[in-house]
C-alpha cells in the first residue's frame, strides 16, 4: 500500500494521528509524542482477556475434478454462530457460496477441536479466491483467508458405447444434465432430447439408418462436446 507524502522509517508502522481521525493523516508510530513505539499494538496481542471468538488452526482450498473442496479447523470457539464461505474473482468483490453452521467432526469433548468442510460445486474457471467470514452470535464478523485456487478450463469429452451401436447408445462422462441432438454428416437432425448427468437410460437409436452420426450437447457445461459414432 502506498501512503503519498509520508516518510516511513524502516521497521516502523503507521497510525492515524489523532487516533481514529482520518483527516489527521497517517504518521510513523515513533513520531507520536504520547506513545512513540515502533509498532502498532495490534502487531502482537498481549492484552489480558482479549481473544478472538474463534481460533482458526487450518484453512485450505483445493480443486478436485472441477469442484473446490474447502477444509478448516478451529481450536477455540466462543459465541460462534456460523461461517460464510465466500468466493471472489478479483479479491475485492465477494459472494457467499455456502453457509456452514455445524462442524464435520470434533476431536475433543466439550467443544474442542472442530473440523469443517464445504464444497463449491460450480466455481468459475481461472484463478479464484476463497475466504471464511466467521460470524458471532451478536453479528460481529471476522475474516480469515483468502486462499487461492486455479480452476482449469478443460472440457471433458463424453464417451459413447457401444460404438459402433445398433439399437441403444449409452453416454458416459456428462458432468450435468443437458439437451442433446443427433445429426448426420450432412447436418440433418435425427433425434433430440435431454440426457441425465447420472446417465440412467440409453438413447434409442433402433430407427436410425446405418451410417455415421454426431452426438452434440446443446447446453450445460458440456455445450461444446461433439462426439462421432457409427450406427450399424
């Protein structure tokens, strides 16, 4: 961060002078007459009885097959209400992905170490930032993070079987449900409908003439998927 017009000695932090008055400007701590210290009191918290409501011990975010799995643990919770899992593309504008109220597991009796988990099932591609917004019972919030994750822009090709096919065509590799159409090499549309991401039913192709065809997805994350197959 840049503070124009302010000369800062090495290893010295800045503070508002007068305290809390933005019009007074930032000055080095060593120049404040009433308490000429090198660092802000927040540099190390040694004030008796002053603790954060939640002590976070771990926080991680990792990409798994196009999704983001977030894990974190706490060793102290006092008046804790819930966590907002927030996501951002630029580190400035944040949106809530999930609200987590209950821990996944506890390794100590009486509210000791708590382990939490959340999943972002539809992250955008590219570099994505995640953070935790811990909210107390009275609405006070504390921010933890962020963690960054890179989501690859990889289109997963669908797999058709059997290929060549005769009466039924099965589709594997869909990431979600979506519309489809079957066209021939001349672009003529022969069949269309919706495929389930779970692929629990085949496509009936018994009425198609023998020849070469293409299965094309029409919407969803597999929109650009076009797969060639042969009808006996």
